């Protein structure tokens, strides 16, 4: 792992930034407050080849790795447009299908995902299971050449924008452990007997949340991804990238908020001098900057480990924890620097606070990360 960006990485960051700056923070804030998808920006990034930069070249992608998608995600957010569905469509669904999908599945789904013409949602969370994926109650039962899905999924992002959903189901119980045997399926978002219900949230986001009801949804055997019953391993091949991309999103949010705050502090003059001269303002921003850049290093390392085929669970969890904490602190410092203007729609900081706060909870909450580190990194007794 290099600590200085390569020429290729720098060029990628600059190219992504140039695309996103044509839209900018005002565009994102307006979309977030209206609850409208950032379709135009997504397609612009897709047309430029950035949405699928991590997907295989023979499937229409860029043939690069998660490190490059991390740059795309962070650079977009740093330019004022944090795209939540990059975590889902590109990081989870794209990575899982590329690694475990059949040749037919790869040919069917990866090219449109890479071009941005198709989005895919991911459905694992359930109302009663929470972080305990072993206790999923959504089932898939074989019926001849088809599978029948029944159950409920909760807080599923962007279903209204997606053509399909990668759904995690339980297809059996391990007799030795009592844990669910998980299996993944690709389900069309308009499949018969799949009902979606909007889930209102207070955070201002372009992406909507949904509860999904699978009331006997039928899919063909060709929609099963990977091996029946081995879905837990397959899921985490997507969840680690999701956590890494979540960290990248937070780094970008932090960098953008701090740049806005620094610009404002230099220009805002009270009692004859800019407020940036006061340490009460500058130190808060400097502290937040240090924390964001520390998180950026952790995020880059986690992406590198994933691309090298190394165990990335610890690094992904730590990066997500550090970046979410840093982003929330950075946005809060930026709001405080703006004073009353920090709450103004004109300055567009509140949508960033809402997303940063969401990312402190999802895709894995900070308490579960602390549990993971305590148990797996420090060798302490399992606490749950």
C-alpha cells in the first residue's frame, strides 16, 4: 500500500471531481430536501465510466478494485454530492455478483450496473433481526424449478430507483448451531407479490427508505446467487465493501463540510476581523480535519486489504467507525462555525448532518463495531 496517490488514482479523483462539481452541493441539498433521486448525477458518473470502476472489464466495468470505487465515492462526497447507493448497488451487489454470480448473471446484471443504467437495492435488514443476520425470518422455499420467498425486509434504500433487489433469505437451519443457512436471490423490484411501503425518515436524503413485503414472491432457480445455504460468506463479501464505502462517504462529507466552513470563516467578519482568526473557531475545525484525515487513511487501508484478498473485516469496521465519528464531528463544527446560518437552507449543511448521523448507525452501528473489536481484536469475551 502506497501512502501517496499514484498518477492513475490522482487522475481518477480529479476526473470524478470535475463531473460532480458541475452539479455541486446546492444540487445535492435541493434533491435531499425534496426527497428526489440524484438521477442526473448518477448517469453522468455512469456515462464517464465511474459507477462500475470496480467491476470486471469483460462485464463492462473498469477492471479496477474497491480502492478505485472508494476514490469515486469519497471524491463525489468531497464535491458536495454523497451518493448513498454507491454503497449498495456498486459495493454490495456489484461485488457479490461479480464474485459469486454465474456467467449468465454476470452478463445480465453487471454491464447495466457498471454503466449506471441499472441500480440494484440490497435487502438484508428485518424488523426483528436487526444486526443478527443469523436470525433472519425471510424464507425461500424450493418449489420445483422455482423458489418462493416470504417475509419482511426493513429500511431498504432506493428500491424505487432500482430494477432489482439482492435479497438475503433463510433456506434452512444448521442442525449443529441453530443458525440460519442463508441464500441470496436477485428479485425484480416489480415482481408480483412484492409490496413496497415507503418508510418515512426525518433525515433529509435523496434516497427513500422502504419496508418490503415478500408475500409468496416466485423466482427462478437462475436467480439464486452463489451456493444454496452458503450465503453468510457471500453476504460478507459485500458487507465489508459496504462498510468501506460508507467510510469513504463519511470522509468526503467531512472534507466538504470543513471546506465550506473554512471558506465561510475566512469571509465572515465580526467586529472588524474574520472569525477564522479566533481559536474558538479555528481549533474546532482543525481538530475535525485531523480526525477526518486519520479516517481517510484507515479507509484506504481497508480497501487495499479487500483488493489484495486479505481479511478486511477488522479494517472495514474500524474505518467505518472512525469515519462516521469524524464526519459527524466535522459537520457539527461546520454548522457551529456558520452560527445561525448553519441551520439555513441556503448553506446546505443540514442534509449532510442527517446523512452523517445515519452512517453512524448504518450499515453497522458503532456499538456493534465496538463489540467486534473487543472480541476479535482484543480477545475479550463475547458480550452479546
